[in-house]
């Protein structure tokens, strides 16, 4: 992967500028810094290797050289989109699902931020905000997808089972093409972000829908309930063991199947 091939692969897509690195700490950190310096909408930071890739709450995201797709996209919301910023993670997740569907792979979204194929994590998403005082200036959408087998961390380091594209299909398409397909899907879905149809699409892709799941958060007790769907802000709707509705807001939440 190099910058020239990447630019060629992105071709006609209306992305912003592109910064490519052979090795980088974290693409999100680089994109957050670039965003504060005015990077245009849909600018991209791409790295072959991340030495300090991040998950939520400082957890590590493993990206060894030559094995994965790791990039961060700067998302500058329009005035309309400003009211729907909690949906950005769904937009990214749906875009990844669509790109995988193009490879005949049925992916699901483990709320709030992971993409699963056959109930195994193939891709993680980390959306972070850039603030100017009290206003959100823009968001950075970090996406890490496991391509080669070597991109999957050792079993002992995993809190949830993981897989790679190579495990599921052979031969694999070029990284640049997968990147292209994710971005093309995101650009196509973006105008729907504020619509009820968007929430329906997102809900339809939720993993464990209709099943009993466990929700763990560091602050509170573990909650168990049937996963029903999403509220209009992307919060998760459950029915608890007593049949009462419960809403789970974004945060440091771990969702697992109960059984
Ligand atoms: P979760 O949503 O599963 O709680 P995060 O979004 O915080 O997790 O992602 C970080 C976690 O993902 C790490 O603690 C590790 O268990 C796992 N992980 C790290 N790198 C990878 C990878 N390349 N593929 C799959 N899982 C990974």
C-alpha cells in the first residue's frame, strides 16, 4: 500500500485530502490533530501499521504492519447533521456492513461500535469529537478492519472472539478496494443520516436482536434483557427481566450474549 495506489483507488470519490503513513501511533490521534488545524471534510489518515491503535477507554487496537486496514476519516457535520452526531457510529458501521455485503459477507453491528461476521469481531469503530469550546467542531471516525490472519490478536488478549477477512474468504480483495467500498457506502448513506429510514437500516443490522444480552458498565450493575432496537439518538432499547423497557446510552458499555 502506498499513497499513489490509494489515491488511484479512491478515484472519483468526493473525499478530502489524504495523509498516508507506513507506521503511526494511532490514526485517530493524527486525524484529531489534523482536524484542529482545519483538515477538510472527509479527509483521511491511513496507516499500514499502528503502534498505539486505540479502542474505547484507552484499550488497545492491534494493527501489525501489512495485515489490516486502519484509517480515520474526518467528518465535518453539515448544519442538519449537527443534530444527529450520535448517529455517526451507525453510519460508519452500516458503511462497513455494505462493503462486506459487496463481498457476499453478511455482517452485523454489535452495539455500539463493533462489526461482526459469524458472531466474531472483524472490525472496530471509534468515533471521537473535536471541540471548540462548547461546540463540537467535527468528529473523527476511526475504522480498523482485520484482513490477514495475523491482524487478529492472540486469544488471551481478546474479550470477544475475533476473525479476519482472510479467515472467511480467499483470495482477498486489495486493501485499497475495501477502503474504496467503505467510503463509497458512507458517502451514499450520509444524506439519509437524519431520516427514520436510516434508523431502520441501523436497527436491521443489530446483532443479537430479539435475544437476551448482558450489558456491563464500570459504573453500574450488569443488566440483562432482550435486545429490542434503537432509540432515535442511537441509544439501545432493551426489555428487562421484569418486562420493563430500559434504555442504554452510549458510554463504556460492553454488550455480550447472555447465553
Ligand atoms: P469492545 O467494544 O469489545 O468492548 P473496544 O472497542 O474498546 O472493545 O476495542 C478494544 C478491544 O478489542 C481490546 O481490548 C481487545 O480485546 C480487542 N481487540 C484489539 N485489537 C483487535 C483486533 N485487531 N481485532 C479484534 N479485536 C481486537
